[in-house]
């Protein structure tokens, strides 16, 4: 139930720019189901991740081996380009959060939030100017995979 509420809250946050009269783009899925963009460099022992949506910043990439639930949503507003994507992966929540922490730090973002509740994990990072940010929630599923909700803003 908590996972469903978190997904609903993140979905509502992504839809908010559209409700406020801002332009919202839903990227059509490429033939492979993943964004057709160049891979992003990975850390030691990791495969490269693909951008989560068109025009996503370097820190907003899919975890290697991600399987999209549906195409990512991008929005443009006063705080710059942002978006939301959900997917599943075979990696555990701790590995997913560690991956995004490395992505954020490599992009110059600072950790601003971390949460562990049961087996679910959440992480947030923001730029020094407060514009660019990243939020990720990773929760295990009954099927043994991890459900991930990733949202970001590139900043103004």
C-alpha cells in the first residue's frame, strides 16, 4: 500500500506541470522500448545506463538492465526540464540507490535525503543552486524484482 501511495504521489507530481499550463511531452517508445540515446558512463563493474527520457540530464539514467513500465514523461517549466519514469530491475534496492548516489555525485549534486523503510529505499540529491535535483524510490516486488520510480529536474 505504501509503495502504491509513493507511486501515486510521484505520478501526481509529474502531472502537476500539465495542470499548471506548462508544456508536457510524453516521449514515444522506440522500437526497443528504451530511449534511443547514447549510453552514459557507468561505475566500476556496471554496464552503461541509458538516459531516462529524451533531454534527461546525465544523472537521470536508467539502471543498467532496466525494463520500463511505460515510456518516461518529460515536462518543461520554470525550474527547467524534468521528468518521471518507472521501471523494474533484477538488482536490489540498495544497489539501485548506490547507483543513483554515484550518478548524482558525479554530476555535482549533493545528497539531501535518504530513507529506509522496511526493504524500500529512497534517495534525493540537489544541486547547489537548488534547481537540479534527483529523487529515486526503490522497492522490492513480490516477484523478486525491484520497482523503481525516478524523477528529476535539470534546473533552470
